[in-house]
């Protein structure tokens, strides 16, 4: 009886965390370059086996099987988003693999968002985050937004004067990256310069599908509510059982 109670309680925790992830995805459906987060859960037995070095996931029964689920992994879907043609002179989008490098107050971070502006000193900047870096990881001084650019991220004045080249950086394994609390990517080892096209006057949309997220939210909410109702029933059954045992004595 208690085993069922624990299983239901763990299911509620897992579904609750999944709802948080889905809600964050939906809140960022209009955020340029945002990548959808996905949540997975494992049974308690699977977690214990993986944490003692059993990478092959070969299981041997050592007792009763636990079906209790626990929050397991949050991973990011790096699928390319569609592009919006804005025509804005400081908007850029990466077609293919790679990230823009942003110099933040906590070091270099990476982003797919390309809705850039100029800061007060004339440097190319991702608003609210930091200055955009070039292929040498140096900040890019433009001074003016009267510019044109080619498919390699090279920026020129209207008269053809070279101003700088936006760096696009690739990682050997995007799965090693971590999305920080501000939505930028960090970690992942040392990146290399990428070869992806840099589209001028366009920005990449979020790859979040609103319809799919709404379907996920409804199904997860139903699962959460069902687990909560069954947990309440278990509590009532245990209460009655305890009371009846007391009466028999």
C-alpha cells in the first residue's frame, strides 16, 4: 500500500517539473533563437543502476521493482527554427549549425538569437546580454547601423569599408552545453569557428511549436490531476484501515 503511495507522489513531482518546462517553452515561443527544452523521467531503479556505473543499462532483479518515477534529464532540442525576414540592418540569423558568441559579465556565452542593436559606444550588442564577438573573439565596433553584410557575417559600410566579421562557433557535441538561467548556452568545451551561412536582415524564430506544447500541457495536467486524486484515495484508504484496526483491538 505504501509503495503505491510513493509511486503516485513521485509521479506528481515528475509531472510538476514537466509542467514547469512546458510553461517556459510556451513563454518563449516568440523569443528569437530560443530552443525548446524537453524533460524526461526514469524509474528509481534505473537511476540507481546508472549512478553505479552500469552504462549498458543491464538490469538484474535484486528485489521488488519500483515504478516510482523521478526527474531525470532536461535536454535541449537544437532543431533549426524558421526565419523571419525583418529587413533590419542589425538582424542576423545562422542557417545551419553554430552559435553567436556573446561577451557577458560572467564570461563568453553563446546564443542563436540575432536581433542585435548598437550600445551607447557603438558596439554590436545582443540587448540585455552583452556585446557580440567576431571571429577573433573581439568586440565589433560599428558606430553606425548604416551597414550591409554578406553570407559570411562580414559587415561593411554603405561605401564598402570593412567593419568586422561576426563569429559563428560550433561545438563538437551540443549535448554538452548547458542553458543558463538567462537562456544563453555555456560550457561544452572549446568551440571551433563554424562555416554556416549568416543571413542578413533575418532572425531565427523559436523552434517551439505552440500547438504541440499545448497538447503536452493538457496531457501532463491530466496525469498530474489523476495522480493527485489517487493519492487522496490512498490516504483515505490508509486512514480507514488504521481506524478499523484500532476498533478490532
